[in-house]
């Protein structure tokens, strides 16, 4: 018996599409995994590797989703190894970012089932890029199995990336099928031959016997064969997991003798690098480059910058879907253009789908929420780290009238043709050339209306522009001037002045910035054709506005502390609004009663403003976030978004916060100039789905008196959102008033740094003498030197995770710590 240790690595190499199309191979994959699961059920020690790519499970479970728990069982037990890749891609025809996304998604997919196989698995890629060691190290992967790229005939290498970080690289000197099928007869001769040809390749005295190959099922009789071989005692073979086998190679006493390889690995004497694939079916490469570039250089940075600058919602799910769809085309036999025609026709369809998704994401990111305002500015955004002095073409579209009244109607033109267009930057006119200028029709789509035509004027211009790195400028498109109206009022304190208009709406003027909110807090009533699940607008219905009703206005209380005013109307339904203004506070409290007698309606409060801020800041559990209007492909019928406790609409000059008091539905206006809060949806059926459409819900019409309590908080711009949250917490938590015959006194039981928000103070779920204090940093800035002082006796303090498990002990009688952006911190107080 020699000193060589053999590790049997059972696997399949699964090309999703190659000489057969994807769906044909998928049916074979289903057969393979079904057979594998049967083997794993019968042979408890059997170990199998699913080719290092989690997309295989995705493909299988799309046909047999009910097998997921059985797969999870074997992943958790270590019998089935998956990951770390999402797909086994070619490294030279895909970008570095695509490789990183590949590992990001693959490792997360694997963790859903249990453990990730933490070996870089590259059995068949056509060479290895120079920075793969650094990429693997960034994912805490310290070794790689390589099929192609290493020139010599030695298995073990220390592979250094360009930055000097190294990993163990194991070259499959005799390919990933060097023990493809162990024969039942003459097995020792089979192993003798392997030893003769491969022992000299190993410096560690460990040889990987790769038991499998392309599209091969698990060898069901392997366990019996290995048992028979081991009884002979000449060879000792053990079916092993790749991570365990690699651990033996890493810990070998001969590891200092492993040769070094550096950088890119493409000069292989033993396997073919297949360099011709770099230009095979070049149209695929061109399509891939286009998709990758748009994703990496436009969509992701644009979404990030707009989220930061304008608080638009980052379309994470849509971007992730686009990446996953694109990476299906990155499989090495796919992007390399070396599969049958049917495979590559399907690839073209995938590329088309990716482009459709990216176009829609970009449209959602860039468009103004109010299509009527799209002609006001020409935005130029530099997403690079370079100063740009470019000549650009821009196609402007100016609406010449409203959308048509119905799909068959001709759009109305109520605006004269633009003859003299002007562009201004920082108030100064800039020079440009008009290349084209013509009238056209455009399809207008919305979530509330079927597609309609609109007359537009298209003007293509050519201009020179200068933009600093990662910057944006906007040219004002001057076509005409606009105006606005106003009214009067009856409350004033040191910070604001309130005017009540005859139509029941309010005007609020902020003294510090001389900003004004005009005609806010009015009510609309519109038809609702939906059900308990969805609001469905009646495109032919009429919206009623409380500004068209008559209102009575009465002051019911006025003193040096506050003033109360009641507004009432009975024109359509009975509504009574009581508002309270305070001399020492900027908050205005409301108590509104509605006697609803209407059916199949939506009743909303409106807060128009002229802030042109296409986002809402809102509190959410453990944080403060920003939301833009939902994207155009929003699947709901309405643009409703959740109102957790409060929302704030603001720009640099001023803002208006709304404290919901239990109201939970708001919508940001598409033009960024205000928001609406839903008071009542009156509907009479459970669902429009046919199987439930006969179920009526008459009490969902809400025909009763309903009282709402809420508040508004006008403020100047640049107000810290934590200050708005503090105002809400004061509004939300009144003092407890209790008449008692005894007295109680204590001072400063707990003091918490004011920039933190206290979320919970409670008992542990598991221990009676352990109390939980949870705080969080609601903002995106790091908070240093945070403190929590406890003015009562305790035994110990702990840092806990959210599961209330101890992560560390605090060796102090005071908590001093750093709160990372949006970090939740949970403390255990043992008493």
C-alpha cells in the first residue's frame, strides 16, 4: 500500500444547454436528480456534488417544486453539495461584475438549502482570469478546482492574483472524469492504472478521483465497489466531499513544495483553452456586451444616484431578475457560441428579454411622474469618474395637448407649435443646433387608463455639454411662462401662519423661509370598481372635490395656548373637521368625522404642494426610508404605498409631514408636488377572481360614522428626519393621567442617546431575569459614542442578536458603542 490517499468525488457536470436544447436537458436533469434522491435515501453515506452551480436546482424545482424539502434535507446533512456559483460561466466573455454577481446569487441560493460548498468550482471554464484569487478570497473561498489553464502537470499550486492574494488551485490534470465509472470487475487494475498515471502529479499525496462527467447520473453501485476495494487493503478509497478533500491538501506537510502560478491561467498543455470560442457567433458577444454595459454602467449607478439624490426607490428586484436572466446566457457552452442553433436562438430571446427589462427600469428611473411636466428640463448625468466634455444629441418631446379622450379619438392640439426653443443652464441661455423639428403622436400609458394617443412636438438638438464626475446638470427648456393663485387666513404663531379658505382647504405659510403650502387638506370622492384586494379606478367616472362644496367655519376655542376651529359640510356626505393649532408647536392636530353613506367609492385627503420632490420620506420598522412613485409596471391597480406611522414630503426649502394615527395608505403625486392619504374605500365584494366573485361584502362599504385623528407638521427644509420622528413620538405617546391615593417617584430610569430611537424594552422570551432593550439608528449616518445609562441595579449587560442569543458580554456598567447606519442593536439586561 502506498502513501497516496484517494478521495472519490462523485459529481455530474451539467451543461444546461449544449448539443441538446435547454428543455431537453432539463427533462434529463429531472431524471438525474430523481435518481440521485433515491440513492441518497437508500445510502446514508453517499455524497454527491451538483456541479457547483445552484441554477441546476432552480431548473429542477421549476418542474418538481415539492422536492425542495427533500433536497434541503440532504444539503443540510452534507450528502448533497451545492454552490458557490449561480452558473458555471465563461470568465473571459463575461465581466468582473458579472462574476461577482454570479457568486453573490449562487451563495445566497445555496444558503437557502443549508451550507455552501466553499470551494471555487471551475472544472470546465476555458481559462481563468487573473483576479479570480482575489474575488474568491473576497467571498472567503480559499481554494479552487480548475479544469483548464495551468500549464504544467502538477495538481496543487499556490495561485496568486494580481493583488498578491493567493489561494490553493487544484488542477484536474486528468480531467473531471478521471474516475468516471468504477467497474465492478477488475477494480484494482482500474485503480492501479490511475495510480501509475496520476500519482506523479500530486505533491500532497492526495488524489481526487472525479467520479462523473457531462450529464452523467450518480453511480448507484459505487458504495459496494468501494467497500470491496477497501477489503483488499491495497488501496483505501473513501467517497468524500470536496471541501474535506481540499482541507487535506491544504494541510499537507508538503504544501511548501506546491509550485506557484500567477495571474491569468490560459496556457494549458493538458486541456484545450478553446480560444476560438472568443469569436464564435460574435452576435452573442455583442448582445451580451450591450446588456452587461447597460446593467453595470447605467442602470445600477443611475438607480443608486437617484435613490441618493431624489430618494427614488432602488429597483433591486428588477435588477436582480435582469442579472439572473442574463447570467443564464453566461454558461460557458452558451456565451462561447459552441452549442446547437436552437440553443443560441433561445439565447437571443433571453437577451431580448433582458433588454426589455432594462429599458423599462431605465424608463421608470428617468421619467417624471407627471407626463405633463416632462418638457421642463433636460437632465445630463455623468455616471463616470471623469470630467466630460461631450457633444450629444437629445430628442425633446413637448406635449401639444392632453391625451385623447378614448382610444379611438384623435388627440386635441391646444398649444401652438414651438418655433423658438431656448435652453438655459443656471439661468443663462446656451447655444445648440436643431437637427429635426416635427409633430407626431405618442402612446401614453398609465395605471389608471388604457393606452391613449397624445400629440407631441419632437425636437432633436445637438449641443456641447460639460459635466463633472458623478454629477448631474439640468437645462431648463423654455417654451412659455406659468402663473399661480392664492387666499387668506386666521391663525398665526412664531413659525407659521394658517389661512382657512372658503372651500374648506388651508394655506400654511412658513415664516423662516417664506414658503407657502396652498389649498392643502381637501377631500376627493371617486368611483372604486375594485374589491377588498384592489382599488380599480373607473376611467369614465367623475371625481368629486370638497373644494366645490360649501363649508361652515367656526372658531370654538381661542386662548394663549391654542386655537380650535371646526369646519363642516353636508353637501355630499356629512363631514366635520376639528383642527387644533398650538402657540408653542408647529404641529396641527385634526379630528375628522365622516358619516359615510356612499357605496363603491374611494375617499381621500389631498395635500398638494409645489415642492417638485419625486419622493416621500417615511418611517418604517427600524428606519426611515424614501419612496418614489411605484414604477410603471407596478402590478397593483393603484399607486398606494404603506403609511407606517408618518411620511414627509420635502425639498431643501420646506416640507410637510403627516402623522397617520392609524391611516395606512398614501400616494405620492406623479408630478412630485404633493400626496394623498386614503380615508375610506367603500366596496362590496371580496374579490374579482371568478371563484370568489360571487362573495359579497356589504359591510366593507363602511356605511357608518368614522372618526380619524391625525396631524400635520409643516417645517423648513433640511430638517433632520430624526427630529420629525421625535415630533411624531411625542404626538403618539401622551402622558398617562391617573388618580391614585399613593405617590410614586423615580428619575431617569433609562437614558438613551437622543439620535437613537428606542424600539422595545421588554422581557426576554427565554429568561425571566433578562430584559431586552432594543434601539436603532434610523439614519444612514454612522453614530459614534452612543450611550445608554441605566439608573437601576442590574447584574450583567449583553449584546444580543435579534434572536436574543448572547453575542458578547459588556464589561462595563454603561453601554458605550457605535451605531452603524440603520443598525439595530439589542441589549440584554440581567437583573
